[in-house]
């Protein structure tokens, strides 16, 4: 910087208003009343710091209090936003683990809100006026829906599998087929869970073929349980073999061993009539005689994060008595949301469960929604076209299967698809989309109808700002 430049900079630095002067301005005082002094002061300091840096580097030629005020308001507003926010899932992945898996039913959210803000009979038996058990609230529902003798609810399915193994197989061996030694996202690995539970893993068979005889040959006086695992997010195809559930039930019973089945996603109803193949449902496992069945609450069940352990009373009572059950139990919010969600199955109201509504929507209906939206969006410099595509269920359910859908393919003239994807992601609420072949793809299957307006508005804003030179002030 030459001497003239640094003189300029010095004069600009002298023009910067004092922090207190800025804080006294009308808009900042109003903001402070809303979000508290701390956030406004922090934002003011941050903006002034950035300003000084820009003056020193010669990228700023004048300073005005109005400009600063605007920047401070924006910085404060962004700091005051919740970190955990709702987003628009336009990826077409129905159970997207990164986006919170299943969105809950309205009824579940309402029951949860009431339970959260009031006292409840969580562990209080209203009939006798004494201490009760939190299990009671969901027990009867699962009994009616699945024919279960007893059901326990824990924090998630990983906890459920761990607790079952820790109770029933710790200090001994658990037999698992080599074709089922799976890893699902975020380091849930069957061998590791076994090791931590204190059960020694006894692998049988091969990756692609395991027969009932392999299990039978492995049973010895150290054997404590047989474990069957849903292969979840992968499939072995071709030359494969796996014993039937009935064969395993018979073998386990002959040796007085419990058969534990990790169903993974776990459905409460048979979903084959909905066109979802190979997804076992809990009632079928229980009817076949499996002793303990475990599955997730926020996958195909469509409820809150939870792990459900259901099956025969003799085994589940032992699991209930494990001191670790207390450490893994769920809170009243989960109990209430789960109770309300499972209640919808009893009522037979599948469309009230958002993921089932999404799964059941035909591609033509999604295409019609996409076409209506395209009409509102298609205006230079943004183009929107309709394409055939595929949605997936996700969450480890039904790998290799997809649902035909219609996609909204967006382009932004003069910009890459990555640019447009990033702009949509920075929208409030953020819109999460896929990028393929330099197009942004929106799948409305996972977008709630009331969110469609947000997509139109977001694109209108991008269009408005297009051409306006935007100096990034961060
Ligand atoms: C998803 C899954 C789990 C883990 O369930 P969480 O509820 O996420 O803990 C365990 N086993 C299988 C087979 C799964 O698909």
C-alpha cells in the first residue's frame, strides 16, 4: 500500500463508529430486546473486526453506520437461529439418516408436545395410584399389532441388539452366519457389538451360503444364543443360501437356546402389498417363533428414534432386569411419539404416517406436482424440466429396490449445478437436492406439499439477485 493508500485507510478507520453508538441505534435495540444483548454485542464486534480488515487491505472505500447496522442485524439473526433446523428433503431418499430419518406423524408430534410440556403418568399407575412402569404405554399396542408377549423400548436398535446379547449371551458364544456379519452406517458392526456385549462370536458358513447344518455343528456347551441379522443395506445375489427362519426356530428350541433376530428397519405390517419386496415384518418373525426380535423406531416404522425388543416373555423379562436396561431406556418424549405412531397402525391410517404416504404416492402424481412447480419456476435464467428418475427408501431397507418417480431438473444459466445446489442449501429453510450430469435434481416424493412454496420463493430470490454484484462480506 502506498502512503496515500494508508492515509486513506487511517481516515476510514477513524470513521468507524464506537460499539456503544452502534448498539444504541433503533434497529439494534429492537434486536437486543428479541435475542438478548450477548448475541448483538458479539455480532457487532465481529462485523467491526471484518471491517477493519477490509479497510487495511484496501478493499473498502467508505464507511457508513447504515451499512454496518445492516451487517450486524444479518450476523445477529444468523447467530440466533437454531443449529438444528428443519430442512426440505428433495433428495428422494425417504429414510435419510443424515436428514433425521422418518419425519413423524402430526398426531405423534402433538402427543409429544403435550407430554413434554405437562406432567404425565409416565411411571404412575392411575388405576391403583402407585408407581407404574413406562413400558406399560406401548406394551399393549405391540401385543395387539404383532401378537407379542412382551415388548421393551430402548434408545435405538443398536442398543437393543447390544442389550439382548449382553443379557442372553455374555460369557458364552453367539452363533452368526458369515453372510450376516454386516456393518451399517456409523460403525455399527455386528462383530464389534458382540465383542462389547461380552458374547464371543461364533461364525458359521460362508459369505454367500450358510446351511442349518452349519449352525447345528457349531452348537456346544458354550453356546448361549443364535443370532439372525437382516443384511440391511446390502445384498448377496446369485449362488446363495440361508436357512429359513423356521429351521432356526426348531434348532434353537431343540437346544433350549434363544433365537434373536435383528430385523434392522423392521415393519409393523407386511409391506409386500405396497410393492416393497424382501422386507421382513416383526409379526411374521414372532409368528414363526423367534424368541427376541429387535428393530428401529425411526426407519420403516416411521416414528421416533428407538429400539424395540419384542417377543417371548421369559427372555424379555431377563433383558428387563439387566441393569443396562436402565441406562438405555427411553424418555417420555419417545414413549409418547411411539405410542401415537403405533396407534395409527392399529387404526389402519397409513397415510397419516408421512413415510408411508411418500412410499405410496404414484410417480404420475409426483410428476403432476413437479409440472405445476416447473411452470412457476421456469423463467430465465433458471430452467426447469421434468425427467424420469428413481426414489429410494433408504435406512438400510430394501437395497437394490427403487420407486419410479418424476424429477424436477434445474439449470441456472451461467452457473454450475454445484452453485445452484449450494444456493438452495443456504436457503432458509435449506433445500437439499441431488446433482447429476450438471443438473440439480429435485424429487418431490420427499417434499411435503406445504414446502413447495418455499422452493418457488427460493428460486425467485436467486433470480432476483442474479446479475446484482454481491460482495461477500463475511
Ligand atoms: C439400522 C440397523 C441397525 C441400527 O439401528 P439404529 O436404530 O440406527 O440403532 C441395526 N441393525 C440393522 C440390521 C439395521 O439395519
